[in-house]
C-alpha cells in the first residue's frame, strides 16, 4: 500500500514558515535527538556489553576505556539516526499532536542544521565504535541504515511492514555492546538478545499505533491498525507476545532466577494481550499493553545484569 497523500518534497517550507520563534531550550534538544529512544536503546547496548564481559570473564574496571568508547559511540550513532528521522519527517510531523511541537516543525532549528547534526553525529559515533572493534562499527551502521534509509525513507510511508523493518534497527543495540567486547556474534546470547528486542518492539509499537491511529491516518502512514483495523492488530500483538515465551530458556546460563522472572513477565504480558479480546475499551487496553512493554524492557534486561553481578 502506498500513502499517496504526503511527500517530503515540501520540507523546505518549514524553514520559512516559522510557527514558534525563540531560542532552543533543553526540551527542544531532547525532542530533536529523541532522548527517550536514545536512552532505552543505550540501556540495551550496556546490557549486551555487560553480558559479553561476563561470558568472557573480563573485568569491567579493566575495560573502562572500551566501555566509554562503546557508550559514547552508540550515543552519537543513535542521536544521528533520530535526528535524521526528524529531518525527513518534518512534513508529516505537524499533523500529529505528539510531534507537532518539535523544533524542526516550529522552526526553532533550521533543517540544514538538523541534517548537518545528523550526519556529523553518525560519523563521529561510527569512528568511536571503530576503535572498539570493526564488527561493532559495522553492526551500528547496519542499524543506522535500516532505521534511516529502509524504515524512515523507504517503507514508513508505503508498507504496513514498516514496523517489522524498523524493529531490525531497534534490535541491533545489544549486538553493538556485545561485539565491542567480543566480535564473535555467533553465540546464543547475542542472538537471543537480538530476537527478544525484535519481537518485543512489534507489540510495543502496534499498541502505540492503535493509540495514535487517527493521527497516523491523517498523516498517511499505513500502520497496521490504520490499514487492517484493531481486531487484526490485536491478534498480531498476541502472536508476537507468545513468541517471547520460549526465549528465556535459551539463556539457561543466566540461571534459574532469570528464567523464572522472565517467564513470569512473558506470561503476564500474554494474559494482558489476551484480555484485549474481552475488554470493550480498546484504547485503554492498548495503553496497558504499551506501558507494560516499557516496564518489560527495563525489567528483563535489568534482570540479565543483576543475575550476572
């Protein structure tokens, strides 16, 4: 499906049609770099890094320089990707209430400045990661390319599969952390971390898409609930949550405590998902699924770190 309603050809209009003049503040900066997305992804980078040290029986303090290169390199790549997403989406952001006040929309920051920031930040991040391992830099670039080119520019406005494509980039951060320590990615732990992140994102973003269905429709973004409706979307959410159930069993080396806690998390989320077929208030259910997904991410990766301390 193609949207046929919105094109990026008019983005330069935003530079002359300033809706809200003024100096950039901290809130504006956080909006441009998408601080929430950066923080959540950086947390999974750290988890991948920590687990790689654990399985390599390496000391954290003895690798503090490597840690700093990994974290700062990841931060700059994540910021670069987020900023370029804002730059490209400037024509559709005014349609959606949660994005209409971004400084790229209000004119507080020029699009040329945003483009420059996105490119420079990306390059700086990749260079820093190169000084950890080449693999880490390559993995980071793959994540960046998937998000900026394959998701933002190519699929977001054309296909309902845009969510799955975007999930690839969101599943890469733990691999960056792991490969900075150990460039060997054919290990069960980084593979399972990638799969957990890939599967987790679909119910998370589909619930968000349900909450903002009208805005996505107005912007011409073919999200699943816009194209196929809520019932189909609810079924997809439940299927993806169910796919998380067996994954903790592949991380048996993390111990029984992690296995039990992760399984409880998965079962609780599945119950919440199934309850959607009985709740009349669909928006309330989507909101519950969305916020549970946020807690799920924090708890499951925190558990991995805690049990290996």
